[in-house]
C-alpha cells in the first residue's frame, strides 16, 4: 500500500495535472531518491522536493499556480511552513 506521504503528494499534484500525469511525474522523481510509492517518506521527499515541483510545474501553464504547487509540495516535505489563514 502506498505511503501517506506518497498519497498526499499525489493528491497535491493531481490538483494541478491529471492523475495519470501526476503518477508519471512523481514516479520518475521518487526513483531518483531510491523510494517507491510504498516507501516514500518526508525525508526522502525532502531530497527531491524541487525536482518534483519543477517536473510537475512543466504541465502547469499559469506561473501563480506553479508557485502554489511548489509551496504545497514543500509544506508536505517539511521544508516550508504552511501559510497562516
């Protein structure tokens, strides 16, 4: 079963690109840190947070949405604090 970090990442990225593309993008990037959907954790995600955001961002035309996507991924990875409401 996929890890909660992977499922959270998939949910975030799927909010910006279709789920099939999201799975492809995430799969290519997590392989670079030696993780799988089952083993991806926050520490592994920290190693590739910029790569995931950059790769997924290639499919998001609007710059503001790309920035928002990158911030959400960074919050999930623990490299950025969530914005206060």
